[in-house]
């Protein structure tokens, strides 16, 4: 994994995407309502997707994350 982690917030779809490594997932599980985790076939987490992110976390937190880290915020 190393220094790969990327965080992207899509304000139009209200989706927070946290990607830990490149690659394709083999298993995708909704671990809680609106929280989806993608795994490799070896069981390693590749990505976490949070739907309706603005309803799950304070707006300030989303802004801190998207401003404080290199991101690809989509408009």
C-alpha cells in the first residue's frame, strides 16, 4: 500500500471514495448501509466508498479532507 492512499469526494453524487491501492476488486460488500468495501481475491481492502457522505459526516470534515489532501473533487 505505501503512500498510495487517495481520497476523492464527488459533490454531485455525494460520494466519498477512499482508495488504498491500484487494482481490480474481486469482492464488494456493503458492510453497513451506504458503506461499500471492495476487496482483492486475497481479502485485502482496495477501496471504501461512502454514499450520502454529507449526511454521514459534518460538512467541515468533508472540506478538511478534500482541502487537506491531494484529491480529485469532481464538479
